[in-house]
C-alpha cells in the first residue's frame, strides 16, 4: 500500500520528505513483524540482536562495549539487555580477568538452541523476502547503504 494511503496524507513537501516518512513508517512496520516472530520465544528485537552478535563471536566471549558497538540501536541499554538474557540462561557473564571493571559475555548452548529454533520458524527473516525478489532486496540494500554513507 502507498504511504499516502497508509498515513492518510495526500501530499508531501518533497520526495525527500516522503522517502524519510516512508522509511520511518516501514521501519515501524518491520519492527512489528519482528516482534510477532520473537514473541513465542519471549525475546525483544534488542535481545535477539545481542544473541545474534554473540552467536557471531561464538565460541569466544565479547565485552559489553563490543556488543554495544555492534548493536542495531546503539542507544540500547546493553547491560540491562544482557542481564535479562542471563536471567533466561541464554548468555553467561564473566568478569574480565585483565580489566576487573569489565565483563565478557558469551552465548550459552541454550541461547544457541533458541537461535536455531527461531531460524527454523523464520527462515530468511521472511518479512522482506516474502514481498521482494532477491534483485529488489539487493537494490534496496544498496540504496539504504548509500543513504547512510
């Protein structure tokens, strides 16, 4: 559906304004779809992001700062997110032996198993791939990268 119809606005002051609003609206829509996919696992998108970061580091641990640097939303309270994942048994948290003020986080087997379960239920993060071809997704990725560069 066109953005004009979605938000019931007839015109925009420019194509740039329309594109910005369309991106914000679509990001909100995608987040809602992601929430629906993660709800059965009692995970937020931020918690899922942390698990994916840790999975990429596995079997090594990573510092809290390292996780924050890789987060999609870098304003997230990474320490609180890790605490919640630890309470669920999905990550482990150990004091850094070199820098006693720091800590290192690793994904547990339970966390790895949960990611596998999500991948089986939600292959290719099909929120996008159901509606767009591979070529359209490649073009979209290039355009989004260009906006941020």
